[in-house]
């Protein structure tokens, strides 16, 4: 029986696969320098790879950027789906959505916040790929919360698409805002969604009973 290598018999960690190393390095680079300020040369050096290796796995800088952002959007989707159950009132679910969204953009996955600020400057295909992925995953969760609120009579009749635009606009404004630190932006943005906007959508007390009775 062989002993694990390393001090005190502790097994050495296996190095990450090259593609994962490149993706991790790119995520850090894009978070620090944005899309336009990052170079494949810097990412190659950070990941101990070469530019041809990056082209082999991701085809281009745009392909690498899209992979990094879409990976983080998938992580955000997982956190939203894990943290938001179908139980509880719609106002609390909207609070949870806003808080998780803001926390992930501003603290856990800062490349998402940098990307949001740069988004209008991206090449059209890259812009479309990121926006479509965001709409098909994250925005779909918000749409379902609003649909559930309508179906359960918690919300007064409203245009779901317009409400989604308003909520996303609120959280994105706090992500773009540079006058607040991250903690203040998360708290203020969550409050704006839950205590002001969502409260205005709530049905009058007893409306659900009247509707179902």
C-alpha cells in the first residue's frame, strides 16, 4: 500500500485541467480589467498556458469571454433556484431574488458587474449571446415569481414583462452605481425592490379571497 505523497502523508492536489485553468484565469482577468482591458497574453500567463491553447479550447477572445460569463450566470441561476422556494409570499420571494442577484453580481462574481457596465460596447454577436443566456435563465426565474403571484392572487393585475423590466432596471442601476460600496448597494437595491416596487404590486387585502370565493 502506497502512502500519499507530500508532507505528513497528505495527498497532493491534482492540478486543474488546462481548460478549467484558462477559464478561471480569464474570469479573474475580466473581473479586474474588463473585456476591453484584458488580453489573451495576460490570461495565458495567468493560467500557465499559451495563446494557441486558448484558441484551441475557446476559439477566440469573444468565445472565452462568453464561456466565463455564461459559467457565472449558471452559478447565479443555481443559487437563485436553491434559495427561492415556491413557499412564502411573493414579496419575500422578490426580496430573495433581488438580494441574491445583487450579492452575486457585486461580491461573488464581480466579472458579471464589470460585464454589465461594458455590455453596450460588446460586438453584436457577443452582446446577443450574453443577453439571450441571461433572459433564458435568470429572467425566467423572475417571470415565474411574478406569474405565481398573479395566479395566487397576491398581486394585482399587471403586465409581467413591464414589471420584469422595472425590477431588472432597479437592480442593474445599483450594480452600475459607483457612489455606494457593495454592501450598501445590496441593501438599498433589495429594499427598493421589496419594500417599494413589490409593495406597489400587492393586491388589496382580501382580494385573493374574493377572487377565489
